[in-house]
């Protein structure tokens, strides 16, 4: 059993805390949000992530805002958010504030502590920003404390599974002793471990998310061409996927990628590249194409109905099925565009209606039946239950390939 502290009770921090608790470690979670702290201490997860409530219930996890509680920890994981600023670069406000607190803790700690950054930070941040703050404690990295950067590859809605059964573990290390200690903590996992330096580990995180985003924009661009040529982009992707150099994953054409990670990471690396004098043309196109993709809904709707004055049903608000997260959801672009064009929207989502209405109170939420009774229906998220609805007699613009929707009187796929 090790004493481990997790700084930040967001999606990554909570999953890491829960999984290390499940593995028999003593866990303290530190956050500045008293509401989250109270929820965790009463064994309720502050976020909707499958499996978290069960683990919080079964294992002892202490949540606090008091960094004094971190003093006995042998390992500290920094999992705070690094949100996007207006110019696309990331804000280091939370991570520097947390690091300053850890630096104060280090001053009072006699024995060696391993500090691992799990927050997504642009290459160079651990060495140029985090390390100097930690060393301002008077303690030296590699001697008094260890420093690693180990990015997380947790998908929303499947975080526990992705943490427990990782495809790979990346350990960026300041020095070999730091890396050895993190390897030791991770030895329970059956996954290849790659050890590298801090900035390479930071880049691997961006490269992975951006490559996924690139696959989606690639297949969407191809899909747009396919649609004009009367070809089904899904058949094309299937044919490509047999080649294992290409693979068959992440080639589902549609409305494009949403969520709090892919767009944010793309923008952050674009900003970082520009900062160092490089024009990242491909990355800008990947982003630009994604921003344009959802606008195709309007173009397709206009082929069949006058949008102004119509009521459009919107099926799906979450950025993907299985979550209540609406960050950068394509449903936002669709709802805003159609409203600007003079349409009225009625929307339904199994989990995300509450979140959507908090940010967009003008949106009318309704039942699936009422949504289907609108002048036309747009499918923005591929929830399983949408494949059980009765689309007969309707006009449907399908942005996510829901097979049953093909029964509609008029059916248009975005890229097929
Ligand atoms: C993503 C990565 O997949 C995780 O590996 C990473 O750890 C995480 O970001 C993160 O950085 O925290 P997530 O944002 O949960 O995970 O979402 P994904 O499952 O990757 O889906 C992203 C978007 O791409 C969704 O809107 C989805 O509908 C869209 N997508 C995905 C497509 O349009 N087509 C596809 O073929 C696949």
C-alpha cells in the first residue's frame, strides 16, 4: 500500500484516484471546489463516469482542499485542468497554482516524493514551468523529489476501463530514479511501458489526440466527396480498414469530432507551433474542416424544406453517446445555426438535456416522440436508443449513421 495524493478532482483525477484506491493504496484527493470535496466525501461522484460511484462507495478516498494532507504522500499526481484560452493556447493558471502548493509541501517533507504530471500540457511545460516552481522549494529534482510526465489516454465514459487496461503507458522522466519509481507503481498493468524524456511524453499526448482528430477530418473530407459522387463513405472506410497500416478505427464519417479534448489539443499545439515560428498548415485544416462539417446539416435540410419558420427536431446533444458532456458538441453548432436561420428547435438527449439547457436556456427540450413529429429531424449523436425509434414518414438528416433512420420517407446521410 502506498500513500498517493491526486491533485484535481476532474475526470482524469477522479479516475486515477478511484483506480489507485481499488489497487489497495491510500488516496487523498485535493481540489479547490468545496462542492466536489463534499460529494466525494459522501461517496458520490461529482461527474457522470461509469463505475466511479461504485468505487467511491467501496473504497476509502479522502477529499480535501488542504495541501497539509499531502505531506505524507510518497507519490503526487497532478491532474488539474489546463483549459483553452481565447487564442487557443492553454491556461496554466490551475497547474501553476497547484504546483506552488506542492512546492510548499516539499519544503516540509523529509523523504523523497514522486511528482507526476497527468494534466495535458504543451511540450516544454514540465521542464520550463513546473520544474522551476518545484525547485523554488529549495529541494532538487532527481535528489529530493522525482518528476515525471505521464499522459492519460482516458476516453470519456470509459475512463476506468482505459486506466485499468491501458494500450500503453508513457513515462516521461526527469531522471532514471523518478522513472523507476513510476514504473514500480505501474507494474500491475499488463501494457507496454515506454520511457522517454518529459517533453517527448508531453508531445505523445498531443500527437495521439491530434492523429485521431486527423483521421476523423480525413474521412469527413473524403465522405463529402463520396456524397457528391454517390459513394458510401462507410463502405470506403471498411475497404481501407483491412490494411492494418491504416486500421479500421476512428474512420466513422459524420458531423465531426466534439468533446473537451481533441479540439482543445489541436488548438493548443497550433498555438505552440506558431509561438516557435512554425505554420502548422495540416493541423489548421483538420480543425477548419471540423468546424465546417456540421454546417452541412443546413445545406441538406434546405434541399427538402424551407428552414425559416420550420420546427426542426434535434436528436442528440452530447458530443458522443454514453456521456452528458456537451463540450464542443456538434449539436451546439447545429442548434445555433438553425436558430439563426429562423428555425425553431425541439431537442432530445437521454443524458445531456440538463447540461445543454444550463448553457443554452433558449433550447426547448422534449420527448423523442415530439422531436420525431417536427418538420424534419437531425441526428447529432448516435445513441443506441435512437436506433429503436420509428422514423417512417419523416424527413431525416443523419449526421451519425443510425441504421434504423434509413426507414425515413426522406433520408440524407451527411457523407453517404
Ligand atoms: C479523446 C481520446 O479518444 C482519448 O484517448 C483521450 O484520452 C481523451 O480525448 C483526452 O484527451 O482526455 P474523448 O474526448 O472522450 O477521448 O472522445 P472520443 O471517444 O475520442 O471521441 C471524440 C469525438 O470524435 C466524438 O465527438 C466522436 O463522435 C468523434 N468521432 C470519433 C467521429 O466523428 N468519428 C470517429 O470515427 C470517431
